């Protein structure tokens, strides 16, 4: 059963730098919403059980620094994916996500024609 309150939008070419308070790790953003993210290609060494993670999301020349709470983790052989909830939404984040929402809506219109 899906528990998300906000629609997640799949994205490409968004980089994330993550810190668990002990180390710094690089990954990518697989999808996003106004209230959360899916982080992919995260090294297994990152402690996703840390109460709050610090991340910097970078795309299109913009950088968003935020605190997030891990909600789930899926471990693969060399890396893991983590679903996170944004604890403090940075200024400009809603507008950034809205750009992807508009692209998603435009794609649906094109498919309908």
C-alpha cells in the first residue's frame, strides 16, 4: 500500500552529497517530491540509521542544503538506495520541484494528442 502524500517525480542528472555525521558520500537522486527524495548509488558505508542526515542536492546550477530523515533503505551488492523525508525544506525547493511537475504534465498532454 502506497503511503506517500505527495507524488514522486522521476529525475535525471541530479547529484546529492550526503553526510551521516561521520563521513561524506556522493550519490544521485532517483526521484523527488516537495517532501522527500529517493537517493540512489549511495555507498553501503553510509549509516542510514542516523537520526538526521545532511544532504546537498545539486542540479542546473542550483544547490539545496537540507536535513532529511531516512524512511527506508534497500541494500544492493555494492551500494544502496535510501528513501528520505525532508525535515527542513530549503527556500526555493518547491519552485524547483514544480519545474519537474510541469514537465511531467506536459509529457502527458503530448501523449494524449
